[in-house]
C-alpha cells in the first residue's frame, strides 16, 4: 500500500476525470492510472467505472471513499504525531488559502478563531487550484477561498462542510497621485495602463466578468501581469497603473491607493471555508465550532430587529 494511491483515488473521485485528476497530482495520466489500478488490485475490487463519462465510482468505490479519506487523515496525523512535536502537532490546524487572504485577513481572523481554543496553525498559501487540491488530497485541514456564483468552487457537498465567513470586494485601485489622470473606463486615444492577473488566475476570471458587465467599454492596455494580488498592488503603489485588488490587499498600504472607478467596476466575493467532514482531528473540530459560532452571530446581527423579536 502506497499513501499516494489513496490521495490519487480521492482526487479522481472528486474530479470525475482522470486527466484533470492526474494534472492535479502532478503525474502523467499513464502513471496515475497505474496507481489507481494498483489500489484496485490491492483491494481486490474495481473502484472506478471506466465505461461512462464523466468517470464515476462503482458501488464498492463509493463505500471505500469515506474509509480512504479517514485512513488518509489518520496516517497523516500519525506522521505528524511522531515527528518530534506530538503535542504541538495535535493542536495544529493546516490552513490553505490565497496569498492575499493569508497576508491581509488571516492575522485578524486567527485572533478570533484561536481565542480560548489552544490552537496553532500552519499556513499553506497558494492559488485556487493548489489549495483545493491540497484539501482534496488531505494535505490540509481547512480551505478558505474566494467564491462567486459564476465561478464556483466545485466540491462534493456531501463530503465537505461549508461556511461563508465574510465578504471581500474586488475593486480597481490606482496610486493616489494618479487618481485624476487614470480613471475607468479610460479613453481610446489615451488607454489606461492595466496591471492584470495572469490567464487562469481566479481573480483574473473575476476581473473579466466585471469588465464584460461594465456599462462602458474599457480602454486600456496590459502593462504588467501576475498571479499574485500583492505583486499587482505593489506595482500600483509604485505608479505603474490600475490593479483590481481585494480590499484587504489595498488596505495594507493605507492611503497610497484609492479606487479608480465606481461600483460598476467592482464585485463582491464571498469568503468561504471548507473542511472534509471525515477529518476527525480535534483541533479542526474546535476551530470549526468557532467559525460556526461566528457565522451564527453574523446572521443574527444581519437579521431585522422585527425578526429577532418574533
């Protein structure tokens, strides 16, 4: 038995596609298929129904899925427990989230999340693809990510618990000294310098949706591209152009950046936390209880006074 077999199986079960699952596991499709077949041989049953598309699990595969997830978590917990710091690891929650949230929101969140709960955390920042893969493979305990109805994160609702923990607005920002000169939508004769996300970046797809829905066409040219909001923010602060940023990224530099357009050029994004419901780690359960309590408190605060008194 190779622990990778379980990680591979859980990934293809989640994705329903061998090619995408192999890409997420950084393996060739041939090597990935061989490992799935090795797991099936070891178990003595067929786990994947290869006669249909999208790929789906056999009845035996469905029964094994929860066992595989729980076994993987137990093995990873045992590994960390034997690494020389068993007490610290037992109380540690591994959190995957985008770089912008790791630097802009997590410090404030952690003060609330960990209060009175004897917790520590290990932070695994990355892009949406990598962080989702980390959760599916069991490498992290908690995923926090951006979410929008037009670009949802596809995770099995029966396997993963989900909580909305906040809202973040994605807005265009420009260095304060250029606010009068560079403002959306720009003019065809004087296109605006744009600091944009690389193709495939989640926030880049959000910016595309904003531009498509805008009441006026955008007149601009791409001057800088990056996967990371922090890079685009720093280039905007340096005066190179306009960047769409989560509010937390802009707030980090204070008055150096100001909005470069109105609400028609902005978009609210939900901040959503996910956990694998089969993950039995006590530290994760304590953290999730805190998140659920915060969520309930926000809902109560948002409810109309009449509803509260009913």
